[in-house]
C-alpha cells in the first residue's frame, strides 16, 4: 500500500466556481479566502472561476445559486455548494473533501 494512488486521497483536479455580487467587502473576502485555500491545499490542481452575478446573472440558473457568495465544486463529483465568505477554512476543506496540508510544514522554525 505504498502506492499514493491507493491512499484514498488521489491528487484530483478541482474545478470550482465562486459566485459573488460586485466588489462588496464580503465578496472580496470570499475571493481572497478561496484563493489562499486553493494555493495552500490544491496548488496546481485547481481551476477557480470567479463569476460576478451582477455582470452575468444568467450564470446562476444552471447551478441553482440563490445566495452569494457561493462556492460550487463542479469536479471532482459530487457537486457541492458552500455559502458564505469562506473564512472557516476547516469547513471549506471538509465541504470540498480535501485533507488539509499540515500547517507545521509551512511555519518558520
């Protein structure tokens, strides 16, 4: 069982859409939080598309987005939605089914 593909956490590619409303403080915070979470935990394995529903209101229909900010995980399946400014990193990672990267490996000695 030394094969990393058998560990239960394969290096999957994540396709994410973050729906926001303009440049409100809550939208800005959600974008910053999600970019940081992705860089720390999914580096090189994600595509994050930010959609402003003011500029593209019809984009919410297919994914049934009714509140903003809303993060939608399209891939890997199953599709998941997380509503809010994404400030609770543990909740976001659990919702995306991502094992967090050990913080100790990034902290200074």
